[in-house]
């Protein structure tokens, strides 16, 4: 058996302090992708990024000189990541809080602490994000957002200029439910809302929605 394969096998099966190290735990610590970190102060860092889980409070990036830098998530304006074999497929991630809707709270909305989320639609006036527990990038280069124990992948919408976004649905929400939430949140564009209600635009087509959204000032 080759040395690297033997080492990986040992990592998977080794027990530490009575607790076995699982494949998922090992994979997390070696799950790095090419990336660029743009900080709030304008500085940029580029190298190999340890892919963050949802509530990771820091980002680790190993630069070309081999030095690993640990950056607080709150200092990151945007994290861009891509598979080394697919530099043309870039995924933008941000670390921000959001407000829930009545899908999760029957009585009132509540503020959720900051977490990492992926941009799934962005334009001049509004952005859409998706968030869950993990953000692996398989060999295809396309990010596969995976849910945790809750099994939910959330859809967040934030208008430009607003400090916090709002959860408008889940990825497995019906078009009817998602459409209702979108019409309510984007009610300052009656033309777009009319197209959503008439099903001229699919409620899950976030790129088309951000493209057509033009709020009345």
C-alpha cells in the first residue's frame, strides 16, 4: 500500500481519547479549494481556502508562500472560491445574519446570528443567497450545498441598502409558498409581482428575478 493511502486509512480508523475519527471529520480538515478573500478594509488574500461550515467564525487561507492566515469571518466582505480544475466557475460567499419568516416561527420573526451563505442571484437592487450547513465543491466545479440535521437549505433575500436580509423560503418550498413570500417582500415592484403571480417567472429563478426587479422609489 502506498504511504499516502496508508496514512489516509490510519486517519479514518484511528481512535483518539475513545472517540473514532470519521471520514467526514478527516475530509473537513483537508477540504480546501482555491479562493480569494476580500476584507472589509479593501485588502485581498489569495490561496488555498479551508471551506467554511455555516457558522465558522474564522477563515483559514494558505497563501503561495505556504503561510496560513486566520481571518475573522466578521472582517470578510466576500469570499470567492473555485475548484482548481474549474477556475471559470467561481462561487461568492458572504458572512451575514438574516431574519426568519413565519415558516420557522409561527408568532414572530427573529434575527439569526451571522452565518456563511452563497450568492445565487445578484443585481443592482437585490441579492439572493442560499445557506445551510456545508458547502463542498465536487469535481464538476459546481458547489453542492448540503443540509445538516435540520435538513433545510434556506433562501435569503436582501435589498441593496438594507442591513439584514430576510428568509423567503426553503429550497424545497413549493412555488406557491415561495411566490407568496417573494410578492410580499418585493411588493415595491408591482410589475415583477404581477409576473410572479401569473407564473410568467418561476419563483425559484432567482437570477431572472434580480434582473427584472426595479423598485419604485
